[in-house]
C-alpha cells in the first residue's frame, strides 16, 4: 500500500532532503488534503515538534479531522500522545522518545521501556507505531542528528512487545529520489513479526509493488510532491 506523507514545518507543507535541506514548501494545504482524500492512510509528521522548535498543532488538528492520519512529531511524553489522539490521529508515531542515549552496548539500556510501556497502555499497542530510523547502519534520533550504537534490527526486536507496527526509515536515501534500500528493509522485516511500513527514497511504482508483495507498506513524499510519481 502507498501511504502519502504530509510533513509540516513553519505552518507549511514541506519536503526536506536528508531531514535538513528544504526542497519543497507549499501553502496549498487544501490542495494536498484533496489530493490525498481517497487514501486509507496518510502519514502526518510535525517536523517542528519533532525538532523541539514549536509545533503546528492547529494544522495537525485540521488535517487529522479530515484525513485518516497516523501522526508523529515530538512524542516524548504521554501527554503529547494524548493530544494527538484528541486531535484525531488514528495512530501515534513515536520515535526518539523510545530511545536513550548512551555509550554502552546493552541494548536494553538504549530503549526507554518505561515510556514505551506507558504509551502502549495509553493508546493501545494497535494504535502505537514505533519509528526506527537508520543512517549508516545505526539508529538515529533527535532529527537524525544523534547516532546510537544500535542497529534497526536490534531496535525492532527490543520494541516489539509494545507496538503493532514499525515505521522504518532508511535515512541514507531519504529525499534523494534515487530509490530505497530493499535489502535493509527486508532485514528489518525479517527481524519482527509486527507490521512494517518503510520510508526513505521510495520513488517508483515498481518499488511500491515490490514492497507490497512482501506485505510492507510504503511511505512516499518527495516523489509525489515533485510529480515524479503520479497518484491520480
């Protein structure tokens, strides 16, 4: 299944390259809501909240009330998860808050089990999506700025008890329009029995179909916003 993404920054719909460089900015929120209105799932990420630079809560409420959204960005507390559910999110995406920084090699010490459990208790595992982002073979958090001595395969195995789905982003390919890393995605899928959604560089219908054949959904952003991938 193709899941279109809406990323919010500074009150606009944006697309970033590697989570850093602004490539596309649009004020046509109504146009994008209309374009994605037939999709059964839409991914909505508040980048400002994710980077602790304020939030776009008013836009999140507007979009989530009209589209079937899974929403993430700044989910570092149970209260934030409650706010997103109240805003209309069908599922909550949690990322950096599920991990702890550290120099050790104990995987369990790098997972915030108490927070993961609290989120699962609040929204239910079926409505909790754990985001695992990987760059250069390691999990990255804090807007992809902090690298942990932990692989995506290790992370999904540790977080599996708390969620019904994982969102795996292959940051190395994010926004580059050069295709994704199917091998890395397959490795993550093999490591968990939970539903997997993949993101990061997915550009063509062939990639989406190949992932679908594996039972993996595909989040697509840049290819849609540039018009490279037609969705009409």
